C-alpha cells in the first residue's frame, strides 16, 4: 500500500520533470501532450491521498 502511494506520486513527478525537459529542449508539442496525462495522474493521486486522510481521521475519532 505504501509503495503504491509513493510510487505513483514519484511517477507523476518524474513525468512532470520529463515534460519540463522536453519543453526546455524545444519540443513544446510533445511536452504538452505528456503534460495532460501527468496532470490527470497527479489529480487522481491527490484525491486518493485526501480520501485516505479522511478515512484515517474518521477511524481515529471513532476509537476515542
């Protein structure tokens, strides 16, 4: 579970870095084509992390 959470986050940041390198290298079309799926992946990761946080807080509140 932990590997999946941090692995997917690292993958999205790596994709963002590659898109930036492509843009700096002058290939703006490829950079923008890569940027869309990377941003969607980052959004999915953010939503999943938010859900995990809410569930964890609710579980800890119930146990008190």
